[in-house]
C-alpha cells in the first residue's frame, strides 16, 4: 500500500474477558491478510500480540499491530482480558474509532466484557460483537444472542448466522445476502439499519425496495449512531467467519476522518477550541501508551488526531512549558518496529523512542500548547508496603518503580508521610504480583511486602496540664530546663492540626529557648505518644517554666518539652482516630444483600443505593482498616462480578476495643525492638 490516506484507516480495539479469544482473533486477521505465515493461537503460543514473558498465561498488556485489507490500513489494539489490567484497555479506547467486543461462546458475558462495553459506550464508540469459539462442544449461538440482548439491549442484532454451533460449525452467512434467512431476524437487522436514516425508514415502512448502495451507507450511519450493534459468529482458531468480519469492518467501521466529540483547550485560556480531525490541518496528537523496552528504552505510542507528524523535529507538550525534541517515527507490529516513516497522517498510530519527557495523556502539537481532555484512569484500590530485600537496592527501588508506573496508569507508588512506608497500589493482588515480578525480572530488584500500616492518628478529648523538670549533672556543665504545658483538643472538623501558644510573660523561660520548646512539641507530635501515630488536633500552650543561667540549653528544653507533652497527653484522655473512606460498590442486583451484610460486619454505614441497568451501586462510609484487602475479598464474594471505587472521606474515633488492640500491638513491637 502506498501513502496511507486518513479515510482508509481503521483503528479498532479488540476487548473482552480472558479466554474469549481476542488475541487469537487478531492473529487470524493477520494471517488472513498475509502478514503472518501461520495464525498464532493463544497466550502461551507464539503470537504477535503476546510477546512479554509474563503473558504466557494471559494478556496483561495492550499491543498494537497493523495489516492491509481491501485498500484499508487497519490498526488493531489487543487489550488485556482481565479487569486487573483495565488501564491498558482505557488507553487503547482513546486511540480508536471502533471496538470489537469478543465473547466466548462457551462462557458468555463475563465481568470484563461488561467493563469494556461500559468504557466504550462512555466514549461513544461504535461496537461490533464477535461470538468466538463457536466450534466448541458446549457452544450455543442462540443462548448467547438472547443473553447479549438482555444485558446490552435490542440494538444488538445478528448480522450473520452460523450453519451450526459446536464441532459442526463450518461457515457463516450474512443476513442481507441470504435469501432463506429467518425473516424475523432479518427484519430486526434491517430495522436497526434504517433507523439511522429517516428517508430509508420511510421507504422501508412503505415496502419500497432499498438499493444495496443506500443500505451500505445506512449501515455505517447506524453503526456510528449506535442503532446497530452487529453480532458475528466466529471461530478464530479455524478461520471461520474471520473474512466476513474483516470485510464488514473495512466497509462500515468509521475512519479517523469521522468527527468524535473531543474537547481541545489552549494553555492559559478558558474557551474551548473547535476541533475536527482534518488531514491537512495542523498536527495534533495524544500519547495513549508508554512502554519501557530493555533495548530501545522508553517507547511512546502516539495517535495522530489531526494533520501530519514529520520525523526528527520538535512538538509542544501541553504539560511542559518547552518544546520537546524527538527522532524517527515508526509503525509497530507487536514488539517489532518498522523502518522509519517519512510522515504519519491523521488517524495513524505510531511510536517514537527515547523521548523521556512524554507521559500518557500528553497532548502534542506543532505550533502551541494545546490540550485534549486527559485520559481518565481509575484509582487503584489494592495496596502493599514494599521494601527491598537487599540494602544495595534501596537507592534504586523508587526509580525502578517509577518506570513501571509510567507504563501502567493504574499502578501507583507513594511514600506515606505518616508511616514512612513505600506503598505500591494496583487493581488487585494479581495486578501487583505481576508488577512486582516485572520489578524483579527487568530491574533485578526483589522486595518483601506486607499490608500497609493504617495511618491512625492520636488526639486528646479534654484539657490537660503537666510540667517536667530535666536536670542532669555530669561533672562539667549540667543540663537544666523546666517546662509547664497546657494541652487542649481542637475541633476534629477544623482545617488546622496544631497550634503552639507562647504564654510566657516573664523571664521564666528566656525568649531564645521558646523555639526549642515549640520544636520539642512538633517532634513528639510526629512520633506519637500512645501508639506511635501522628498527634493531631491539639493546641499546646507553654505558660511557665524555669531555667538556669549556666546549665540551660536548647537541648535541655527539647527534652523537658517532650516529657511534659507526653505526661499531659496521657492525662488528656487520648483517643485514636482512623481514616474513613467513601466506597461505591457495583454488583449484580442479586448480590446486594450479601454486600450490605458484609459492609455491616466491616463497621460500614450505607449512605446511598442506586441502579445502573442490571447492577446496583451501593455507597457507604467504612473504616479503611476494614477494606484494605477488599479488592480480593469482593472478587471472592461476587465471583469476580463486582467492582468498586474508594476515596478518603475523613477521620473518626476508633472504638475502644480496637484502640486497645492497636496500642497493644504497638507496645509489643516496642518491647521486641528493645530486646
């Protein structure tokens, strides 16, 4: 194929649950188009899309590949099949105009099928359904069609029919070309098509004949408008239905010239800029994926949204206030990069390498700082505290984790300021296990892990007073300081966590030692008193004290202050505060009772409940300590049918029995350290 034209490009993401045969379907497309000499079969076999060492059992990364078919240039993106790796699917959907949802004919619609469907629908992307593995013994075409219609609506309509289901499946026939197709099924398809065109709808209702050309144009409009979601029977492994599906996508899937709703802003200005994907306009692009390669370095995947991208130049990056230099641009086939390209036109998906400044969601332009809406990734909900097993790795663990985080937008790292732990977060136990295996295999850093410490806080509930005299004589210059403190609780819902008040009105404590008193208060509040947790919401006043002209020093006042604070704090009826989170759990309606009962056992308080199709969304406030492992536990409760989001709400008092346990564990750990 010569110069690629925007109107001839088809960008398509293939999504679905694991085992649905997404990778096998793309491999069948590549084989049919003559790109490969044999069709790869599945993860664990030799395939173009599953090339990472950790993809022997499942697809965990998106992969881009391309082929030419009937005068069209196809970019297919194979997406992960497990909800644990949904980040790569979200990135892929930002780079395409159409989505093929792959469904296993033996297993039906699974949780990641629904998740991918919802994400595609949110972006307004046309959908095509491939019911794959229809040759298996327990495959049932009719049951899958009924289930899909019940879950996703009547717009889901067979576009082709199989000659059989099970081992006898050998061919498919498209309904519009079949003279002896079931009239009811065929009529439903035609009605879904003509619904997108008022003129054709009138002709259809008046029983007028509609030409194939006009019907074809209406199919594209119906697909784009969502009135038609066609279903195809397929067996990728045996090359049944593959050509028909590829022909359909070539003829009717929208090209990048189609205007999808994209919001464009100019840096420093509030108004939106009109955007159309013009092939001859100025260059506009967006990074939708980052990959770290052992040999090539950082690889940035760019979707050219408008204009033409030329190699070896500079582009403006919305996030940065400087031009960024890049080198050659390439097509990519799985992990293999093509020869350098002369240019990439609107609609193409290309990569650049070794451009360290680029991140996922960055908007690129050749003339000014512009930005499309950033790609919205969910916050990861499963966290572990990690530490290197070997001391030599302490200096490079953060850098290595940052590289992994640049590839996966749902893998986050942070240093907890209260517990001083390095915490990594992902979508599930499986997700984090894979990421930490990559840390070991790629960067040779092994870690031990544990549940993160809950960032409890300490405070008091009543006013308290204390004084402490620090006096020490060692033969030379001694140490002397006496400090009188008053502690008072502050409002829990206030913005301030700390107040220091100097009420010394005499020379009891000279002015030069007051900063040492304040520093002593701040230090002991950071360390905690009863459970080793940060002290908050306490106002501290120094109102009296004593000093010695020779033996007083800043160090002596630091010691006296810490001890006075500790005594007063224990007299102030201390309590622990725990973080409370807002949690929203989406589950099938039949499981709502189980979820509510489980939340009650976790000290949760239901705040709202809402419906979303066949699902219910249960919202609650619950202590973080009770849902640290919820990503794994929800999977167990719902059989992988549920999902949830969670964000910090506020701090609240810990019940007495739990407070006693936390303090007891802290004292036991102190005793063990002392030994």
